[in-house]
């Protein structure tokens, strides 16, 4: 059965950094759904210049997708999207050419971020983190310029924007940190505004995790951590976050804000208790001392 996706849902919230470092995001559990990557023939139109060159003779398909920031989350989105639309073209814009050969092998047409040269695409999802750019809202404006206005434009934001850090209850309409109070949340909220003004949607994701990425990995490596054990953390698995993003895009909604979480808020201690019980990790976490 399909996982239950917690879009229009409320969440107990702990403000996590976004994006979470590879060694510090939430706990481990096996992926609920794994699919083999579809094999693809060599793709035309690969460019290492800014933008993706689409020839005038090459029509844009009604399900073609542009992923800005095809990292862990973006690649899972691409995999799931291709399963539903096997004949579509999937483009991936990156900050560097470091991983272009990897992207080509998995059927993503890579290019450096920037405006597309010729034609716009009906579906755009922006998964790039804010720490590799000097103008994050500007990058969202460029992404919006690559959207045809059909299909959907989705920005994966963060629940870090909520003004709540006391194990309180948060929903889509809960108050956000006021602009000017935090540079980290300022950049996210300004980016969200760009997307919403363009008619796109913002998906505020709780802490992303999978088995080998999450705060549990960092805490386990430390053994003991000087932090409170009872702080509640809301999370969502990368696979579920990708499926949720696709579910939103398929609805072709406009100007909406969503929260994405797994509806199982856990304390730090509960996370590490599950890690210790799982038997899937080397070593044992000793405890929180804060």
C-alpha cells in the first residue's frame, strides 16, 4: 500500500537547520518503498553551460520536469516521476559540473543553474539548499522563469521558518519567525515569497532523514551528547518527502503552503532508543547529558 503522506497536517515542531548536514538530520528507519532505477538510453541535449539548450525542433512534453538541485531528494523525485511518466524528459540544474556524469547515467539531463535557453517546462521543483548561493531568492526567480505556468512549481522549504522552539504545536498557518529576526529564516521566507508570488507552492519539510543521514548518525558517532533528551523533533523520510512533493505537483495547485512530516514526533532520546534497538548500526549511543 502507498504510504500515508502528511501534507495538510499539523506537526509538533523543533526548529532544525535547513538543509541538514549529511551527518546531522533525523533517525533511521528502512525506506517504505524502493524501486529500481529505470534504465535509460544516452540522452541528447546535455549541456555543461548555464541553462539547458533545447533545440527548436524538440518539443516540450506535457510531463517534462526540471529539478533545481538534484541531490538526494531531487534524485528520488526524478526516480519516482519517471516511473509515472516514462516518456518524459527530466532536467537537472546544479551549481557545479561535479556530478553531471552521475546524473546522465540515471536519466537526468544536467546543466549549470540558470535560465533555460529556449523553452520552459511545465513542472519545476526546487530542492537546492541555500548555503551554496549568495542570492537564494534570486535563484528562485530564475527557477520561476523556467516554468511555463502549466503543471506546477514547487519549492522545498523548511519548518525552520516557524516561530516555535518549545515542543509546541504547529500547522501550516502557525506564526513564522518575523523578517529581520534571523538571517537563516529570512532567506527561506523571502524565497517562499518569490515562489508564492509566481503562483508556485512551498512545501515546508520537517527534518529529512534516511538510514545513513540524519542527526542520529551524528549523535551515534559522539556516543554522548550535551543536549536535552526530551526535545521533540518532527521528521520525514527522504522517500516520503519525494512522494509528497510529487503528490502536490500532480494537483497543479497555486499559491499554497504545505507542511511535510511523518506524524510521529519523537524526542531525541526516543530516536536514539530506536537506533540502539534496531541492530542496524555499529556502536551504541550512551545518552544525552544536557
